[in-house]
C-alpha cells in the first residue's frame, strides 16, 4: 500500500474523441496539459501539504475545438488551479 500524503493530488487528463478524431492530436494536447501541470505543481502540492492529510483527484478535460499553443494551455490551467486553491483555502468542498 502506498504511503498517504506522498502524492496529495492525482491528475487525469481527457481530450474528447468527438472533438479530435486523430489520436495524434489528442495525445499532443494531453502531453501539453500534463507538462503545464508538472511545471506548476510544486506550489499546488505545498498548499495541499499545509492542509495535512487532504488528498485530491483532479480531472482536466480539454474543451476547445482547435489545438491551442502550450502557453495558452498553461495560462488556462493556472487560472483553474488558482480558483481551486481559493476554494481549498476557504475550506469549501470541491
């Protein structure tokens, strides 16, 4: 059994086949989202560590109809993570 608190956040990424028929396009978007999360997760993990034994399952679903550049995806992810942080700081259940 894995030690609790080692990974306070588990993330999953979804890119709908209905929007992107080609697997290569879906995989490109998933890689970009995972990389944006990887680059910005230390601060998010620090917030989760302050709250003790709290854990979170985060699911990110891409909703645009065209492939966006990495910096646009990263900005969107950062905005979503900051909203989530605000909810967590207030003690709201998400």
